[in-house]
C-alpha cells in the first residue's frame, strides 16, 4: 500500500470510501478550507431516471474536471480511477466502520424519503425496500468489498505517487480539516 503521509500534497485530492462514509460532506469542508474546486463524481455520472452517463461521456467529463491545477474529487468510481487517482496528489480514504455507514445509510434514506430531497439530475431515492439497489442494502453488499478494493488498488505502483491519509472516524475527519490552514479565496463546486 502507498505509504501513509502525515503531510500530503493537497493540490489535487481524491476522497474515497464506501457509500455513506461521509465523502461528500468531508470533501465540501476540505474544498472550502483549501479554496479548491469540489468535484462530486455523482453529479457527473447520474442522469434523470437513475440512468448512468455513457462511459465515454463520463470519462470526458471527469477528464475535463480533473485537468485543473487544484481540486477535491469525491466518489468511488473505479472506472475512472486512472484519471482521478492518477492525477491526484493525495488520496484520503474515509474508512469508517460498517455500523456507522449502515446507520447513516438508513437514517439518510429515511430523511430523504420524508423530505422528498432531490438528488443528482433530479432523482430521488426509492422507497422500495425490495429494490436491491436501495441504499441501505447497497451499503450492506458493498462496504467490505470496497475496503478490499482500495487496499488492492493502493498496492498498484501506478498509484505509488499518492500521499495517503486513512481516516477511520468522523472525528478524525473533522480534526484533519481543522488542522489545515484556511485559504482566503473560494472556489465553486463543479456541477454537470
């Protein structure tokens, strides 16, 4: 695995973790603190009706977004990790316990169902608990698999250039951002 870094180069940061690990919230805080552009990969990937962007279109959007000098990108899309991880100077892995991610998934899904919150491309979470892609089931199926994938990917010499920070709790994530010096300028989030 890439060597953990106490002082990673935070010009271009890939933030990864299982679903509901806090990637987007953390990335927004980090982007604000560093005055970097925030790239939410879900925004580039999803289309109305929960259809995905065609593969080449998604790659083109990610390629353009990650061509900048400074950014914070959140999302666990291994199909574009060559672009995101390859261009990143640091990788922050939110490796929070399963009980936390599952609890967040369940609570967040209930909140979104009650509030009818609109997500990417105008989509809403499904109230159908029998749907295998219902977010709490998705977390149940993918949490441990994602952890193994990241460990394997970080062994790849292609990503040996990354300064890696592995944060294992919400408190550690907040403390990491709080320790960083604030930057005065602000950068807008990147939206599709």
